[in-house]
C-alpha cells in the first residue's frame, strides 16, 4: 500500500496535468491499508457527494485522464457508420446493442474499451445509501435520513447483474439538448454518466408524489469533460433531467440558483468560467451513460456461434 502511494506521488510529479487517480489519493490514504488489489478495498464516494443535492448524487470531476479521454474518443469515432443511430436532433450509439421493444437486452459483453477502465473503475466505488422511502425531494432538496455507518456498498451491488451491462453514447453538438425525461423502469435505478469533449449544464427537475414536474430546474450541474456523475435512488426515481438547447451555458456561479456542484469542479474550470463572466461555450460533447438493464435474454446457440 505504501509503495502504491509512493508511486502515485512520483507519477503526480512527472505528469502534473493528469488527475486520476490523484484525486483519489487522499481518499485512498484514509481508507484501509489493504492493497488496491484486495477485493475488500474501495474508494469512498463520500468526498464527492454534491452538497446541495439529495444524498444519492455524486460528482467526480477527474474520473478519467486526458489520455484515457482521447483513447475513448478515438474508439467512438472509429465505430462503423451503421453503429450510429440518427434521431431528429442528435445521434447516438448503443452498446452492446439497442433494447428490444419490451426493453430487453440480448446477453452480450460490453466492448473491452468501455469495460477498461470505466466499468472496472466504477465497480471500485462505494457509497452510503440514503433512505429511499421518502417521496420526491421536498423544498430545499433534502432527503431525510442518511446511510448507516460502515464501509458502504458498491454502486451496483444491488443491481440484478452486479455491474452495468449497457452503455448509451449520445453526441451533443453546440445548440443541441434534450427535454426533461427520466430513465424509466428498464434499468436498475443507478446511472453513471461519463462526459467527454466539452462541458455542459445538466438540469434536474424534481417531481411531486402526484407526478407533477417542476418545469424550471431546481438544480443545475456543470458536467466537465472526463467527469463522472452518479445518480441513484431518489435522484433516479423522483427527478427528471434535461439539457437546454443552447450554444452557451450562462449564469454559472457559486451559491443558490447557480452551479450545484461548484465546489467539486476542477480549479481550472472555475477560473475559466469566472473569466468569462459565468459563461461556458459549448463544443461537441459525448455522454456515456452506464446502466444495468434488468431484463436480459440469453442468445440462442446459433446466434452465440455467429457472435464469436
């Protein structure tokens, strides 16, 4: 364990621009001295909880390195053209495949370039679950109760397959967005979203127990490239999310009505936004959404042989 910390420090000195896993360094040093390869070791999500949101939302600004982002973008952009599906306002890829009309996924592994490093890294994360018997977030956004003391549980520990088995890659060019929506019952209520290429504002719209939706977003989060946003529990079941169709995100300030995850952003991001008067120009952004589809159908023997 000490050797790993020493090597991380050396790498930090040699590559000061690369942030992962250096952002985890302080967290790891406060955890058990078990080696990182020990299955019982983990990275706690507690330092990455978004303070202004319910307990079921976390944000890691430097989940990937710049080199890993470049490699992922290369894989995405080198996919065969038929892999892209074109919607009215954007295009997307689904891996390992699209869901059927009954929201069923054919049992196939994710591509290696999505499993490593992203899925493997996600499976190391642990959190303390908030109680989920509350209704939609009340005014002020707080959910009563919190996680019990202990080591917490892995993000996908209670999902049907123990790991994400589906990735949706959405491309957003400047000016493109998406209306308020929810992920629905096809998935276990955990979403891990990795952003590549550009920053964008993610809006959160709570809904009441009767299903009424707040049209004006109660919370706004700035998702940076290479970041990971995790939403689960009440954030999944009690809120919708949207992206405004604009080319410039504005009013990006600290405090009420501003950016809910401001204190978790990278320093260079905050400085750039402040230098632009609370504005952030959009470039092409790719959103990688990792989820566990509940209904999975095994491939028949004939199809399985064709897929080898």
